[in-house]
């Protein structure tokens, strides 16, 4: 039987880049909630302080130093967190959620947190321009990046402009002006459509499920329902993922953060490059430990665009460590990130598909169970490159897969040499 088995096909990882644009989470405004949350974080809320108003008056009397206005496109990032729980239900919009526990927010100084609050309030309330509690342009950029990292659904904003007021060559005031891509009415119409899509996507999960179950569910539901398409409209924000069901890595990362946040899971969008291309993925907190999660790489068609097989979920990048993500991804975030060392919620460990020693009978049993059930995908992970190579040699080169899958005539498999994962597609 083995001599009939065809040579397996090796699939290479090929990444498409993202365009750096500001994006975020589409949430309706609720100023009172923001004030309450800010007080929890120990920051004074409200409008810009009185000294700011005085600076504005100084600018008006200073004729020789006109205001400088600059428009900034911020890197695409986005973000996180949780709060309200009610009898197994999750909030419909992020307006119902607190932000004091947002990951990027927590990395900021007290001054930066105050500016974060001012900027977020302005964006949610669709304000055209506000005074901010800083004179530092660089600080404004730092905070905006953090804000976009924490909110993957700010789909109605694409960057910002600032106006700096000077007097006698010194800065005396700074204004922040979000650059909106739509008016408030269009935003609300789209938000209602997004709400309906999100409700449909989250129909199979509960706020009371385990953190691992929530992360796995979001990973699967997005891969299964959203295609990778570099030509998709609005592919830098959640409109593409939730309404068009086609996006790129930025859209996947924003949608992942958005859904996890509604399920009470802290998540933040991180950016960098993978295989030489710009890329976006997520940092997530599961049972108080941090992991990396790349939903884009979970789409098998993204990894193998020419495959004639149906799209399937590739779990290799679901809840992995810093060391593992570092084999293929390079971070370029502006805020500090934790060292992810936990592995309890890794897909292969949770699903008992991780092997630290050579055990062909155990691997073979997984193959046999899937084959006898009618076929499907079987992915197994090994603790070392040596074990991985041994499995590839035994099951594929020596064709021992036929010992466990009766009458199998061909093998289609996917190699991941970086993470030591071997995936078999068993088709009768």
C-alpha cells in the first residue's frame, strides 16, 4: 500500500504586508463611563486644565508666531480589555467596557494617561478639535499609538492633526484634531451593522467560558468566516472583517481584539514584520498569563494561496510564547511588551497534541482516529527539531502513516519547521 503514496507537498509561509494607517475599535460614546474609569485609574478627568485656556489667549495676542498645523498618520495598531459581565452575556459594544485595564494604557505615565483620556473622549464624541494637557508633540504621538493599540475598532478615524501654539519661540498650547473618514450619522449606521455581525459571530460562545475556549473560538470563527484578500475595501479596520468578511492582517488583528474584548479577554494589537513584510497580530492575556496570537497565520489560504483544498484553521500561532513568535516575527511596538513564557493555554498542549519524546503509537492513534472518522486535519507539535524530523521521516518518507490509516493512497501535509508542527490533511 505504501508504494502508492504520493510525495507530500511542502508549503512555505508567505506574508503580505499591511499599510500603516490609524485604525481602532468602533465603539459608541459614553462620556460618563470614561470619567468614572479615569477616576478609578487615579487620573483627574474633565476638560483641559485652566492653564491651557490661558495659553490659548496668549496665542491670539501673538501675531508674529502663527500656529503650526501638522497632520500625522499613526502606525496601525490596536487593542484590549474587559469589564461588564451579566449572567453569561457579553456587552454589545465597547461603550459598555472599562478601559483602565487596557494593556497599552497601563504602560503610560500619569500625564500620558490623562492625554489618552482626552483623546479617546474626543474620538468617541466625534469632536473636531480639543486642547490637550501637554505641550509635547512627541507625547501626543506616543499616546495616540497606545490608544490605537488598545482599540481595534476606531474605524471612523484615520490619523490626526495637531496645532501647536507658540509665543516668543516657546510652545504655549497644543490642540488635537482627529481625522475622521465619515460623519457621526454614517458611523452610527455602520456600527449597527457591525453590532449585528458581531452578535452572529459570537453566538456560539459565552462570557462564562474559559479564557482558552474564548481565544480558540475567536481564532476559529474569524478564520472560518473571513478570507484574506489584499484588495478588500477598508482592510485596515474592522469594517472589512465584520461587514465584508475579507481583510488583511491589520483587519484580522483589529477584529480579534474587538471580539476578545467583548468576551472579557485583555488583548492588544502589536505590529512589526514577519518574513520581511509589515505585519500585525495580538498579545492576549489568558488566565493572567500573556501569549501571542496571530489570526492571519491561522488562515491556511494565507499560508498557501494556491492550494485547491478548502480553507482550514491552522492552530500553530494560537497562544504561543515570545521565544516561539520571535522565530518568525519581529516586534516594533512603541510600548513595552511582556516576556511571554507560559504554555498552559497553548493549543497543542491543551488539545494533547504536543510530544516531548518519540511516541509514534500516540501520534498514529491521532491519525487513525481522524481517518476512521471520515478524514480531516491532524496537527501535532514536537518539542525539538530532532523529534519533528524523526516524525517526518517515519510517517512520510517511510510511509508508516499507512499503518494507521488503512487504504490511504496519498498524503497532503504542511511543514512548519520553525515551530516543529506537522499537519496532515487526511482525505478519503
